[in-house]
């Protein structure tokens, strides 16, 4: 920063100005920078560091500057490097020497940290809102598919029958954890660094409790060195976003598979599909594939900030301005991905008959045959071995466990009786699994009820969140 410096005899070269300037992408922070400046000048006025009249004039002018920024009347310059200096330059141009008093007891170091924390807090709530919409969509679909039976998989091999509702609720739990993970990051972020100044606090009698309250924080940070050098909130937020992308990507992978002709468990809406330039029959799940692909982009943002921070000594270093582009990109990418995913999944149709038909291939009720014998007194390991032999016989003779005759069953064990067919029906296999988190109607309805309560509570929390009343 040379604009206000008396140390340098030569003007900075254009190449270095362009190289270390951040104003090209910091317009997202203008609102938060001015919010922080207003809180700071109110604190200066409250403590008598500047007069009340000076504080009021500075605040009034900062509000006018914000209006001009939002209406695109102000053009930022790389000569003033960043959003902080561009705003201050505008302030001084408008009210002269009084504007120079704003920076009393403050450094760009605590400004940078403050702006980013304020921005992240708001963006966390925005991402949570997108996630809540997704959870609500999935719960609605689950309620409509409690008795829609489908194969459950391990190793992408048919394993045991479940319901489509059970499948959807697995992702509900993932996105609930994402939501809560973001809440934890919010709480850890919710401490103000304003007053840390460059690294060692300030000799001015600032009331950091007051400015923290004005800005909606729980309180001030406990250590000024940490206050200006901490970027855990950036790393934590991008980490949360990366895990969201893992979950979205897994879901999208299954959407690609389940919507294919070979599976046909679901059908995507034409609104979220594309065609081929040469094959007229194609209906491609491009939205799902793009979301799956964009996960790598967010993971790259995560690696970028980790690499930037890993070797930085206390306190502030110029490397740390590399936090913003990765953060902005990750946030924008994830919000867009969830938004598109919400549109895609909400218009997806479950092909119930195809799912049920698929349940009758692959011997997915084999475990239930073993359980049948176990319930009649046989050890599970012996039952497992017998059922394995039955499956091998069925494969060789192109039969299923459902259409095997009683005489054939009896050749393997006299414990088999006619009720075996009822016990291994797809519906019975699902509905007798009533443990917590299981696929039965009873378990699913209990799960849905708990999620409905979660939604009701968190929707109210999201509605009650406000930036603060500073504007």
C-alpha cells in the first residue's frame, strides 16, 4: 500500500499493482467492508476517540458510498489495491481529513479477517437454505415411496430388498449432517477480530465487546495474533462445501446409473436432460454428470487454501489474500450445484414397477432364507452354507428362490415348510426389518417424523437469522 505511505520514494510499477491487487474480485465484500467500518467508527465515537459529529459524518458518507457501489456509480482502481483502500479513498475524497480518522486503531489485517467472517456467516446461511430445500424435497419423495420396493446394493451388486423411501432417507441423513456441519462452522466463525489491528491490538481504548455486538458476533476473539492470522473459517467452510459435493456426487452417480436403460429405476425430466447431436434416441443425464464433475473443482479449492495456509508464520502474510478466490469459487459452485440438483431431483419420477421387477432377480431374499432356517434352530453359519448351495442350484437350473418347489427345498433341509414362500416375499423381507433405521414402513415413518421435526425447527432458525440492524 503506497497511497498513504511516506516510506517509498518511487511509485509502484503497474505490474506489481496488478499482481497483488485483489479489487478485481473483491466486490462481493464491499457491503461487509462498509458494515465493519460503520461498526468501527461507531466504536470510535462511543469511546471519544473521534467526536460524535465526526463519527456520524463518516457513517453517513459510508452509507452513501455503499449506495453508489450498489448502483455501479463507483469504479474501483487497482492503484488502491483492495476493497478496503478503495472505500477509504472514496471516503477521504468526499469529506477530506475527517475521513482519514476512520482508520484509527485499525489495520487492513483485522479488516480482511472481519470482512471475510461477516461474508462467510451470511453464505453459510444461504447454503443451509439450499440444503433445507433439498431435504424437504427428499422427504416429500420418501413419503410417496414408503412401499416402493427396490434392490439395495453393496459393491453395486444386488444385496437385499429395501424401499425407495429408505434409499432417499440415506441421503437425507447425509445432507442433515452437512447442514449441522455448517452450523458448527458458523459457531466457530462467530467471533469478531475487529480491534486486533495489525497483530498486537491497539493502544486506543476500543470497546471490542461493543463492536462485536453491533456486528452480530458472540464476542471478540481472545488473541490478536490469532485474530488477524486465522483462516480456519475459510478452510472449515470449504471443507464443509467439499463434503456436500461428495454427497451430491455420489447421489448423481446413482442417478446416472438408475436412469440408464439397463436399470430404468427412475426417469429424469426432459427439463434436466439433454440429447445427442447424432443419436436421436439418447436422453442424457448431463445435469447429474456436471454436478459430479464439479466436485473436483471444489476439492481443488480445498487443496488450494490448505496449501496456502500450511507454512505461514504468525501473523498476517500476503499469501493469505489467496484465500478469497478459492472461497468465492467454492461457494458459487456449490450453490449452483444444489440449485440445479434440487430442480432435477424434484422432477424425477420413480418407476415403481421396474424397481419391483428388479427385486425378483439376483436372489436378494437369500439372507431371509438363511434367517428362516436360523429361526427354526439351525446355526446361522450352517444355514448360510445351505442357502449358498440352493442359490448355486437355482443358477444352474434358471430358477429363483420364489419358484423353487417344496420338494427341491426339502432336499436341502427338512426344516423348510410351505410358509417359506411368504417369509421370503419382497414385501415381507422389507417389512419385517423394523429396527431403527431399517426399511420397514414402521421404521421409515418414524424416521420421517423425526426429519419433519428437524425441518420445522431449522426452517424457523433460518427465518430468524438476520445480518444485524446496522443498516
